[in-house]
C-alpha cells in the first residue's frame, strides 16, 4: 500500500500536540456563534454608516468614510470563512453570506473558492500559489502594494476577463473544466449588478452608494492590504507550514473584525476548524507555530527589517 501523505495536521497529531478527539471537538460546526457575531457586525455597520450620514457636507466625511470602509473591507474575512464552510453549520448559509460579501467587495465567491483552495495546497510556493504576495524588494514596492492600486487593477482586469469568457492557463489549473461556465456567469452577473447601480446613480440622483459603499471601500482597502501582508509576506517561500505562515496576536476588537483570521497559521494547519474555535487551537499549537506577539505592526516591522537586510545584501 502507498504510504499516507504527511500533512501539517497529521504531523501535529503524530507529535502529540493535538489528539484526534480534541481535533474532532474543535471541528464541530454551529450556527449560533456566527449568528451572534453577525448581529454585532450589523450593529457596527449601522454605527459606521450613521457616522457617514452625520458627516455628510462636512470635512468629517473623509475620516467617517475611512472608518466605515475599514469595516466594509473586512467582509473579506467573513467571505474567506464561508469559502471553507466553517461560518455556519447550515451549508447554504455559507454560500449566501459568501456571495453577498463577494458582491460588497468585488470578489466573485465561486472563483475565490477555487483560487483559495489552491492557495492552501501550494502556500508560499512561487509559481504555484495563486494568492502569493511577493516580498517587496524596495520601500517603494512596499508602499505601492499598500496603496491597493495594484490590487484593484488586478481584480478589475480579472473580473472583466472572466466576464469576456477568458481564463488564464494558471486559472485553468485550479478551476475545474466543468466549473468554467459558472465562473464566467458569476463575473457577468456581478458586472451587471454594478453597472445597474452605477447607471441608477445619475439617473435617479441617488448618490448613497458613493458615500456609503464605493468611496469607503477604496479608502479602506489599504488597511486590508496591510493585514493580508502579515499572513505570509516575509516568511520563507517553502512548503513547511511552521515556517511559511505567521500568526499575529491582536486585540479582541481586531479579532472580531477579522473573524479570528489573525490565527492564520492555525487556520492553515486545520482549515476545517471553524473561526470561533481557532483561539482554542492556538492554545494547542502556539509553541509549534510562528507567532508574532507584536501583532500586525510587529509583522510589518519584521517585513521592513527583512526588506532593509535584503537591500544591503
């Protein structure tokens, strides 16, 4: 018989850092934690939307939209969890929430699911990981990525290309042939919704999407780029999970916003563990993984120190 493949999770189990009974308990899904989280999430969105409304016509509008945008871009964290079907026990609720989040932030949900699965299969491997964020070589490259301009340019190009019925050879590697038509339909539907909203704005004099969605989303995206860099950038481009992924210890409000995705190394070790159980998994694996106690800022200090070291070399 062929030898079973060794994965980070089976390695952790074999080394006794986690028992199979503990893993089964951690993997238990439930609708209740997400229902509570979402109720608080909607309250937060209502609060930041109210700030934008109160600031209309004043100089406070820009900071209010930025704050609202920071919450909006964190719909990515919820969508990411829905991709893994770990937010809700009820499967269709994951699909519904994931698609709605994708519509908010411009990330087609079905395509993202295939892309993200490949990211887990080839984490930090250049040429194979479709979500690889390359280590910047200069301070200019670092700041350019954080501006989110390359991100928006890439995503818009990708969406338009899919709507035109074209997938790249790299995308065809992880999108099943039978799913290509669905990915194309998804892109066309999303573009159709956006086109209808944009057409309605001047026709109806309805500018709410501009102040409560589009501009805040653009203002907030650099924050998401800042966070996404902390997951893998600066870590070795190798297949070893203990080395290539970083967990960041952050405050409870930030954990709430990112749906516990700061526990990113734990998530890569066991992607089937729901977001609400990741802190418990962290307690089991914290001495085994790469943990950044300084949080997001500490991770960026590490990235910048490596950038400077690379520049000197």
